[in-house]
């Protein structure tokens, strides 16, 4: 009887804390959206910023954010998926794989400022790439690699072994089985990892400031410096330039993340329904 009472109290307190946390998050998001949406208009979305962002819009900043996110995904996705396939399909059970997985988990918990310092020292200075989109994209790619690898690994483990055995029994090679049977079966999990990577890349500030810089002009090449929305939001807030632009930028950033996650959920559910 006492054990049941303790369990009820434990789950009740846990549920109450979860409701408080969710309520606080929703209240913060609602407050930002309420104060920011009213300042989002065509001029804000299409004009370039001026006077350090105090006036004008954020068109070049949106473009810079999309460029950096796309570069990081283009670099990290094939590497992360290939690494997860190698660990799961070709090297399962080996001790050195466990060691690599352990260090990958450690990499996922490293503060972003450490990635920024590494990117600044290696990409910006040592390789001579300077503050640029490519420096920021490479740094972000390293940051989201652990997330992609882990999500892909867990997704690969959900594919029944019968799928692999059936494909191999029909004469397909191991590589053909992975490409035509295994990967299509775990695409929703891979997509989830990519979406988590996008969320981290879009919301990153410290690492981007040290590698991509904070240029307000529209980038025209991979070697141009650029400012992302999160960096712009930080600059507006820390400098106290414009609270209207601050709330508008924050609201737009939240809306973009919500749209990305909604589309990902829709695509995933549609894929699962078809399969």
C-alpha cells in the first residue's frame, strides 16, 4: 500500500512539474509571438538591415541563415548517415565502435562555444578561410554530426532483420540491401535526425559568431561573412538597438522552426502511411 502511494505521489509530482515546464515554455513563446508578429511585414522581410539592424529589414539575414543551414546539412548528412550505416551494418559488436560511439556522445554534450573556438582556430585562422559561410557551415556540420549519427543508428536498429535476410536470399548484395531495403525502411528516423540538426543549426549563436562573422550584407559567395537570425537577435538584444526588431526577429525565428517541424511531421506521417 505504501509503495503504491509513493508511486502515485512520484508520478503526480512528475506530471505537475512537466505541466509547469510546458506551461512556462508556451507562455514565453506566446509572449514573443504576441509582441513580434505585429512588427512583421513585407518591408521587414524584403529590406536589408541598416544602422546595425536598428532600421530596415532582415532579408540578408534570412538568406545567410538559410545558406549556413544548407551548407551544414549538405556536409553533415551524408557523413552522418554513412557513419551510422558503417557502425550498425558492418561493424556491429566491435569494441572500437563502442569507443567511437562513446566519444560521439561526449561530442554531443560539448558546449557550442568550444565548437566555435575550434572552428575559429582551425577553419578561420589555420586554413585561412576567414569569417565566412564555409567556416560557419563546417563548424555547424561538426556540431550536428552526433545528432545525425545517433538518430540514424536508432532508426537502422528498428528495421527487422527479416528484411535484410529476405533481400540477401534473393541474391542482392549487402550494399544493395542497405540502399534498396534498409534505408527506405528507416527514412522517417533519418529525417528526424536531420530536423533536429536543422533546429540546432538555426538556433546556434556562439559558434556562428566566431566562424561566420556578423556581416549585414547579402552574401554572394561561400567566402563571404554573414549574420544569422540568432546572431542578429543576440546583437539587437545586447546592444539595445530596437526592441521592435528584436521581438519581430524572435517571432519569425519561432515561426520558421514551427513550419519546419510541421512539414517534417507531415512528411513522416505520410511516408509511414504509404509504407
